[in-house]
């Protein structure tokens, strides 16, 4: 019995020893373990790339490993080279890595037991910028006019952000195939694309496709050659047949003060031979009787797919500009001569409450400040038409105004002397608004909400909602509520200066007897670098801004409050003092709004912080004025002119990281310089206002122009359109 127990004990101990030996052996039969979980490497392909793979022994309860305990590495796949001892992987700069070879596969193993191994991978993500084709003054999909029978050479440059790349331009195709020859030649400075059209190519369009590649990425650039037909020297332009163009503004009657009166501007007759390609119209009216609420494009824009419409207004005046086509995109106007009659624009006036205009007719007349006013362009842009006859509504009868009485400025038509450029073929009929005789109403200045308590916070809030949302906010008695807004009792209702005065009375900053003086200064408003800015020497109390389109602005004016409303294709913004901080909420020059979408300023109304009237203008800036107080620019930049298209003047803005001599040249499509300005400027952001005249002071023709900025080795060119 004791012997059996002895054998059992011996056997059990041997079993435990064998199990322990197997367990100990299993520790060093485990492969090394990679301890870096990174599986991707992002790098600039122009620089070298490197990564260190690190493996360690697996965790063991007894710490038993192979005898030497040495780990080695080998690369199984992918570009670059791996050091077998340290695990350091590297790849030289400029190496091309295709997608199918972007995985670096590495193996770690015991030096004494190579079969015990483990693997990991690293995916390479090289950063490579796409190369671009650079054509001086030409943008993608532009149309380039060239004469037939002459060799045309187009210099082509390249740009690639990656310095190690050498972009290569290739000529892909031209459609349709011209009879002449198109060749791409490499030069010391880039490439030249030459086109020698044959007579069969005259009057045709050829669409060219270029490809640029840096060996890894490629890009395309499209543009169009338009071969200009030869001019017929025997053609006599005097033999062209022009028929009259009829344009009329209707009249409406019995409009109650405080309501909206809509006048339709209609095109009643047209020269079918020339058609219509644009218009430039100006109207005058009495600001005590009427004020512009908004101007909307007419049915001409829906039926013919016109592309551009804008208007600007000032007290007693509104200016309209429309263009059928403004770019060379895929969409084009569908009719040069539309079906008549057709509405060109809808002018919506707010009828004022001036008692002197009750029961009277307020005329809206065509107005001339220069010879280009109230003109219509032909569909081709080759002809500009001016007024020949002018009719005005007097006592419900249209009376023709004598051409001999026309003067500049004035409402009597186009003067016979001094205005020779337009072809006089337009017949104009002016209209107006008949103001009803309103029933007597009792209103108290400042009681805008009509609760018999004037100058309350609710009066101020309701008045502010009017500037953002329009007359629809007045629901009690629109006429009486409009009259109650005349705080300064000047007969003009719903004015921004009354809004500031109501705020001051509400905040006890002024008494009822304080009547502020009007400002002799001008407040300029313009958009630059995504910000709407104001330049003025006054301290302003409130401002109403109307922007084109549906815009979501962000408030930048410190201490002010903002209300916005999008309606009728425009965004109305009103900035006003905060209710609880009356002594720190007025503003002067500087940024008002941040605007992240493309838009234009349609109208602005503002007043001083005391409630005095301020003359406002849009897009008028000083030469070389700094646009912001921020840091100096770190690169050269030439921005797009504003406004564009333009017909009176435009502003060109640019950034200079270094001071020096600056040259600004403006030239036509034939390459002839029509204007040149040279000046020594300091570093910073600058702007230059051009009045649309040549260097000798003469007027330039309607059409496309290019402007080029040169400073040191920097040069840049952009395109703009001038419309008389």
C-alpha cells in the first residue's frame, strides 16, 4: 500500500514537470509583436518619406524568450528600403507611388528562429497638387476672337504648387476640325499654341481642349477660338434700316399713402433687325411723394433668359441696368427680339404721407445726367440707341415734349447739341402715381404701434421690423402708422433718420425739441474680401442695406443689433443700436457685415447718431485707401473689379506685400492700351477708381476690356465689361 502511494506521487510530480517544461517552451515559440498601431503615412511627395517599424517580445509570465532574443526585419512589398536591424524605412524625395504599390508590408522575426514571424503594413498617402494651365487674361471657357488669314499665337504657361514636378502641356483636340492648322510648340518660357485659319474657317467657332500633367495628376483647360469674318469695305452703315423702339411706363391711380404702387416698364416696339441686348435707364420723381421700395426684373428675363439686372437708388432717383448676356457659358439668351409687348422691369414705390401730395398725380419721369442715359443696345452690341421723342402724361393726356428744350441734367430728353453718339430711335412714354385723398386720421409722432403711448420699446421694434420686412408689418392702420413714424416732422415718413430719433427719444437721450442737423459728409459702402465695409467721417446711428439674392450675413459691427429678411429676390438688413446700451452702440468707419456668398449692394440708407440725414453712395472709394486694419498682405493679388459690368465707374482692388512702382494698364480686345496709371505705392491693400475714360479723357466704346497690374516681377490680368 505504501509502495503504491509512492509510485503515484512520483508519477504525478513527473507529469507536473513535463507540463511546466511545455509551458516554458511555448513562451519563446511566440513571434515578436509590433507595438505601433499606425497604419497610414501622409507626406508631401516632393519630400522624402520615412517611418520606423518597432517590434518587441510578447508578454510572458516567466520572461523566457529565445536564447539570443534578437529581432530582425524584412520588407516583403512596396517602395522604399528597410533597414533589417533598426526597422527604419525610407523613400527618396520625388518618388512616384501608384495606388497599386502604395502598401509597405514588413515582417518581424526572431534571428535564431526565423519561422516565428509577424507582419504589419503601412499605407502611403502622397500629397500632390494638381497642375494648372495659365493663359494671361483668359479664363476657362472664354471665347478668343482672332482674324482669319493671320497667324495667331497664344502663349501658354503652367503652374504647379509642387516644386519637384515638371508639368507637361499637350494638345488634346479641337472641335470641329478647322481647315487651317493648329499646333502646340514648346518654348523656353512654356508653350505657344498657334492657329492659322483658312478662309473656310471665317465666322466659325472652334473649341480647344488642352491637357496638363505632372506625371501623377492631370488637368484640362477648355476655351474657344472665334474666327472673325473680314469686314466688307463696300458696306455702307448708313444704309442700315432702323425702326423705332417704344418704351413706356404706365400710370396707376387712387393709391393710398403708405401703400405700394407698382409701375410696369414695358417694351412696346422694337427693331426686329437689331433686337435688344441691354438697357440703361434713369427715372426721377419727388421724394416727398414717392420712395423706391424695390425694383424687380420683368417678364423679359423669364421669357428670354436674360442674365443680368440691377438697380441703384437715391432720394428721388432710380437707375436700372439690364444685360442679355454677361458670360460665355453654356446658357444664352433665347431671343434677341422678344414677343411684344413685354415687361422690362417692375418699379414698386412706397407712397408717402406728405399732405401736400394728397389727391395729386406724382409723375415718374425719364431723366438724363449724360448722353448715355436712357439708352438701349442692339442684340449684337454694335449699335446704341437713344431717345428720339419723349411723351409725358399731363392731365390724363400724353403731351410730346419739344426736343429743343432738352438740357443736361434734366427730364426734357436728349439734347440736340453735344449728344451725337446714340442712334435716335427710341420713343419714351413716362408715367406716375395718382395719390388718393385719404380719410383724416389721428396719429401721434412716435406711436408707431398705435397704442396711444408713443416712444415705447415696441414702437422702436416695430419700426425696425419695417426696414427688414417692409410695410406688411403695419397691420393696425398702415397710413396712420406711417405718419406716426415722422419723428422730425419733415413730411417724410418711414425714414431711417426718424428711426434713430425714435430710439433717442425712447432712450431719453434727446427731448422733443431736438432737431439734428443734416450731415455734409458722404458715407461710402462697398464689399471687399467677404466683408461689407463703411467709410465715413460721421458716427452713424442706423443703416438699412439691401443686398441682391438670398444672403445670410454675419454681424461684425460691435454693439449693434441686426435684423434680416429675404423677400422678392433681395435680402434686407437693418443695423440699429441695442436697446439696453444706448451710449456705446453707434459706429463709424469699418466692417459692418461678413458676407460669405456672392452678392451686390442694391441700396443703402443711413443717418447720423443724432438722427441727421446722411448722403450714402455705393462702391465709391478713395484711391489707395486701406481696406482693413489687419496685417499686411503676404502675397500679390489682383481682385475682380466692382461693379462688373459697369457703366459709370468701377473700382479695382489689389494687394502689395512690398512697396514700389505700380503700373495699371487697361486695354481692349485688340491689345490697344486705352488707359495707363503709374504710381509708387507702399505695401498693403489698395484700390483704384476708374471712370471709364481713356487716358486723353475721351469716352470708350461698349465692350470687353482687360486690366493688367504690374509691380516688380509680378503681373496679373483680369477681364471686365463696360456698358454705356
